[in-house]
C-alpha cells in the first residue's frame, strides 16, 4: 500500500473530523463527495447514485439520530492510501423517531460497528460503501428492516420532489 500524499492525508482527515465532531452537517458531508458518487449500504445492498439521491438519503438519516457527550461516533481504526480510505467506528446515538416511524430510544456505544470504505478520485470521494454489523440478534434483525424503511422514505421524498417540479 502506497503512503498517502499530503493532499490525500488532508482529505482523509476531513471525513474523520466530520464523523466525530460535526456528523449532523449535511453540507459538510456532501462537500466531500463527487456529484456522481455512489453510496452503498450493507446489509441490504441499498444503493444511492449521484448527489441528489445521496442528499435525500443523508437528509433523512441525519435527523433520525442526535449526538451528545454520551452518544457519539467513536473512530476505532482507519487507514488510507492514495486511492482508498477505510474507517472502522462504533456509533452511539439518541434515536429521535423521525426515521423510525416514531419509535424513540438510544443506540449504545458498541451495540453496532460500522466500516466505511471511500474511493478517492481527483481529491473527492466517488464511492462510499457502508457496512453495519451488530453482535445483537435484535439489531442484526432490525438493521435491514430499518434500512429498507429509510430507502422507502428516500425514494418517496425524491418522487415528491420530482412531482412538485413537474418531472
């Protein structure tokens, strides 16, 4: 694996800082992605293509959880070369009910682990793959259901936007 250049190292620091310190900032997240970026989420192989679809997805997912001192994202490990970034993290959050059909609660730190891989192209990320894994039987069962519900909400919002524009 090649050592990252200074430019790549600076690019790598941005999503790490954003995850930990500014994860509710949609514009900051979107500024890291190419307009034709592809974002895939596992389990379920849900795929979003292009900034319009990714913005709709992230715009629904972000208000579905909140962070505070106790509920946050903790980066466990990361590594990068000049073409790829891989980040392993755990996520704790207050579930607001906005994405879960009104169901509120908390996701405790370590209840699920995530791995995000980013492909780097011309100083931006053009592919993101997000993998979610949980040792909890309940979360392993509910994650694909929640992700499909999120996908349905995203497609519904995209359809409404297209309908309102007469497309």
